[in-house]
């Protein structure tokens, strides 16, 4: 399925803003992304398997919070990073 990657995480995807990944759940998809792009999952998910505070995940333009969410091959996943600064 299509995964949209924000600019701050594109160093993991060789600067690609859109990549393909597979998985029957959101958790599976993130493991597949990490297999293809090592280190990416850690930037999205904490050591406690929770979505990091500054990350928002959307499936088909609806925000999701559960990694156990079932996915379909036609789904589109978007990763959003919150902006911060000082």
C-alpha cells in the first residue's frame, strides 16, 4: 500500500516522499517499513510500542491511534510530524 513520508523522515527513504509497504495491521506495516528502511520505525514508535507524541498517523485521511488497526492493500497511510522550534 502507499505510504506518504514527511520531509523530516525522508533521509530514511532515500528522499522518497512516497513508498510502498505491506501489512495486515498498522503495526505490521511499520515493521515492513523498518525492514525496507532501517531505523524509520523507531522515529515513529516508542520502545513501549506507542505512537510518538509528535507523530500523527492517518489511514485514508482519518487519524488513527491503534497499531492493531486492520489495513487493506488499497489503503493509504500518511505519516505526519509535528513542527517545533524555538
